[in-house]
C-alpha cells in the first residue's frame, strides 16, 4: 500500500505541472482557432481589450506552470554540480495529508488568481460599457438641447434668444472640455457665428437708414453754419445714442470666451471664425476677450470697443473701423490691410494704432497711409532699449 501511494505521489509531482501547462496551451489554441473560424484576427489593442479575459486566463496558467518549473530549478541543490539528487517528492509517504493540503493550497492560488483576475477584467469592462452608454445618452441629450436652442434662436423675443445663446455656450464648454466632442463644439461655434451674420443683415439695413437720416440732419445743421463737411467729432455725436442688439453682442462674447483658440478654424484654410460682412455697430467686448482667428472682413465695426482685447492675427481689412477703440489691445500681426483688398480710404488711423500694443517683431499690417507710431510698447521705433513686455501681463487693467 505504501509503495502504491509513493508511486502515485511521485507521478503527480512529476507530471502535474506539465499537465497544467499543456492544458493551458491547448485552451489558448482552441480559443485562437475558434476566433479564426469566425473571422480573421485583427491584432490591435482594441482586440486585446475586448478579449482580455480569454487572453489573461491561459496566460496566467502558463505563467504559473513556468513559475513552478523555475522554482524547482532554483531550489535544486544539485543544479550545476556533478552530484545526483533524488527527485522532488510532492507527496511523501507518511505525510500524505499535509502534502495534499499543500498541493490544494498551491492550486487554489493559481486558479483563484485566474478567477480573481478574470472578475477584475470583467468589472472593468462593465464599467467601460456603462461609461460608453452614459456618453451615448449624454450625446443624445446634448443633441436634443442643441436642436431646441437653435429653434429658439429664431424667436422674436430677445430674452428667449439670449437663453438659447447661453444654452449653446454650456454645450460648447462641455464639448471642448477634456474628453468632449470637439467636432460638436466647433459646430456650435459655427452656428453662433452664422446667427450673428444672419441677424446682422436686418440690423445693417436699420443702421443704414438711421445713418442716412442722421447724416442728412447733420449736413443741414452744418450748412446752416456755413460748413460743408462733417468732422470726426460730429460723426461721433451722430452714433452716440445707438447700441448693438444685446443678443448679437452676447453671441460674439460667447464665441470669444467659450471657443478655445486652439480649436478654432484656421484663417488661411478655413476662414477662421467667420463674422465677415456682419453689422457689429458699437459692439462692446469685455476686457481680455480672445478674438484671435476672427474673420471681420468688411464688417461694420464703427464705434466698437476693443480695449485690452486680444486681436492677434485677426482679419480686419476692408472693415469700417471708424471711431473704434483699441486702447491696450494686442494687435500683433493683425491684418488691417492687404494690397488685393485695398480701399480708397483707410478705416484705421494712426491715432487708434497709437493706443494699441503689439509684440516685438509682430507689428500689425497697416495701409501705406498709416505709419507705426511706436515699436509696440510706446517707445520710439529706433529706441535701442529692451522691449518692455509688461503690458502683456496687465492687459485690461486700465480703466476708460
């Protein structure tokens, strides 16, 4: 009886690790063949994630068998010597219960670890699936909110239009946040830009009619005093009581503060934030507003307030810029003029440029009639002193 138990223990100790490794290899091959029979395997990280459990369990068993073999080799005192040692007895006569308990404990570690790893992977996959379902539901909710807000933009009530604009701003901020849908965010920004262009058409007609009546009255007043032309100050008095509609102003402000510059369309290739031909008469932008990448070609910007606004690289050529204020604004590389779009009378003046700022080596592009009044920091063009960039940190600190 003892000899039979000894032989069984010796056989289990010698063959059991090999059987475990063989079973794991066969299992992995069977899974691979089953996969190949359905469709070709696309080796990618996504495929590995989708089949993480099928990969992990065979790999765990194989590595466990390899670990057992490595431990046996390292524990062999006769390895690397000429001595001959007896084989390891996993089940020894006289210690049958203890040895079986040790084997069961080791097997429970191996298979328990495989089960725990599979459960963890399954939990992670379920979490990932729930996040995907939540994102899909959120996307549907955002699409519904977007559709409702766009519909409200056509309302005749200013309050409803304002609510729609700020609802779109909330969607835009979520879209441009980390992990958001940047394409959806750009669509929202382009929708607001299209709203400004469309709504400014009737505003331009109203301003034109009002402007014609005001000019006629002004000319009559000037003629009665023997004057033939209007001065800039008289033109300022004509427009002093007019203000842009609050919904148009709110839309432009929302675009500037909630559409990150790095996600705006390129001016050269995509036309930038397209507000060209828009009537933004007496627009008031908040200090430190970011208007980089804005396309304001042929826009009516008379009397606009851009104090301490970032206008770097914006397109303003052929725009009506009379009486606009850009004190402390950053107009580095801002395009006020291009030869192919030259106008008979420049809309920007040296007096306006004198109050703006630009970075060293990035002056604005001006009409030939307008000279750079300083080098960008109020110092003369030929001043050899270091360029003072302190104004960049204090943009918007000055009060009107």
